[in-house]
C-alpha cells in the first residue's frame, strides 16, 4: 500500500540516495542508514511497515538490476534490524497480531 501511495519514494532507490549498488557494502550502508532514519524518533506500527516496505523495495531493485545476490543479504539484514531495533517494541505490544488493534 505504501508503494502504491508513494511510488516514486520506493522506486529507483539508488538514484534517490545517489549510490550505485555495485557492492554489498554500499547496499548494506544504504539499508542501515535508511532503516535507522525511519525509526530514529521511535518505533510504531507505521514505521515498522515503512522499514519492511523499504527493505522489499531495495531487494526488488537489486533483483531487477541483476544483483540478485544482494536479495538474500537484504533479508538477513532485515532479520538483524528487526532483532536489534523492533522486536522488543513488538513484543511489548502483544506481538504481530496486535498490529490490527
């Protein structure tokens, strides 16, 4: 839904951040910087959704640009980011099922 409402925000990410996704380090730095920025003022369901949407858009762009090797890495980074920055907040609010409350 976010991608549909803001298609230009989630398309051509490399152009938005002025970086060429030629190495895992570059893609990881972009992932980490953007996700950290999204939650810098705190975590809420909207920001969690934005982080996951960004990760999906980033993985899609890597795949489309014939850099599918980074797709698995984006998934791993998302797992790590969730564990470090989101999981405690999610647990305190009753888990994923409470997103509908």
